[in-house]
């Protein structure tokens, strides 16, 4: 009888130890709520790196900057960027640019959006995600 108890206890211990190795890695607190594309997020910060970041919230996908002047220009800009989706897609990105005089031309805003999308694709390729 004593031998069966030892065997049973040994089986329970082995089962418990085996279960420890299969446990999923813990998720950082709040990480499950991040619903933005990391490449669009990083590309936005990279392309608009000349602008001082005032707020950046990866949980809502919003980046707000102060005024800054790009190299080779005399015009100060500020931007509000929103990454709305985890997909690497143009529909996931909203860019609003402004000068001290008001909103910028649509062509300028489209050029900045295209630059962010291009940089996001470059980051994705460099990351080996393709």
C-alpha cells in the first residue's frame, strides 16, 4: 500500500512539474489593449522626428506634436497623428498637419502620409515580417 501511495505522489509531482513548462508567457499589463499597428506608430515618430512630441498614447493610437521646423524649411508645422487599427494599411492612419497660419495644403498632408506608409513598410521588411 505504501508503494502505491509513493507512486501516486510521484505521478502527481511529475504532472505538476510538466504543467509548469507549458504555461503561456505572462502578458504585460495593458498590452492586450494595444490595438495599433506598431510599424505605423514607429514610422510616424520616425518621419516626424523633427517635431517635439507633446503626447503619445499607444493605447489610443494618438500622437500630438508641438511646432517644429523641418530641415531646409522656414515653415513651422505641428501634427496630430492617429493610428486607428492594427492593420498596416492607409485606412489605419490619420494625419492632420497645421502651420501657424492654419491647415496645410492637401498635397503636403498626402506627402507626409505617404512618407509614413513607406517608412512603415520599410520597417516591416527590415523586421522580417514579410
